[in-house]
C-alpha cells in the first residue's frame, strides 16, 4: 500500500442543524477528531472536501467546515458541487502531486457523497479504507440512519477495507 491521505467529506455546520442533525453527530465528530489527530501525528495529509450548492452556499455559516474539526494551515480544502469528490475538482491532481495511492474516507453523507467518492476512488485505482464509525447520514422513509450506515459498510467492502476509528493507524511503517 502506498502513501496515504485522510479525506474528510462534507462535515459542514448545516449537517448539525438542531432541527435535523446528522445521526449521532457528536460521536461522529469525536471519531473524526481522533482520526485527524492520528493522521497529523503520523504526518499523513488531511484533505477536507467541502460541498457547495444552493443549500450550502459558499461563504455562509452553514457551509463552513465544523469548527470542532477545523482544518490546519497544512491541510488541503477541496470544493465540490456533486456527490463525487473527484468530479470537476482538483482532488485527483492534489493526490497525485503528493504521491497518494491510498485514501481513508470519513464524513457525511454515508449513502451519497461517501459512497460515491469511494466508488470513484476505486475506479481511479486508489487503495481505500472506509472508516465504518466515522461516517453518518439521516434516516429516510424506508431505513433508519443506522441501517443505512450498516448497509454502506457492508456494500463498500467490495471497494474498500472497512476499519473502525480505533483500528486505523496512521504510520508510514504500519500502513493504515
């Protein structure tokens, strides 16, 4: 497995709206903080993917990355307008520039942006780890949020190694 990077997808303020917060948002933020700290300690690049659209307008408070996991100056922020973090973005170029061959995925929304980015990364030839307890979503009319998360973890095992936050290690020697 080659050089790794952590991708934190769409963890923006609007996702934690009091009226309709992402499922288990506090646990998600806790796990993301652990992953980010481990990545930085292991000198692994951290990429923040930030969604822009009519509901998440650039520059608004809801569009901003959640302050509990705020990017550091050394982190890379990628803007996107579609669920695929690679589509019409600089993500692939930035990963290539840094010789990244392995991406660790976490963030929001499990069955949309996380799933789509995982599948696209696989098609582009990246090794992938999906952090099973560091992505989240909302319930819908058919499934609970937990059922969706479980389904995504079970389905994406065809594209990615599935590990918990605790199982992910960010060291050059140990891999991820």
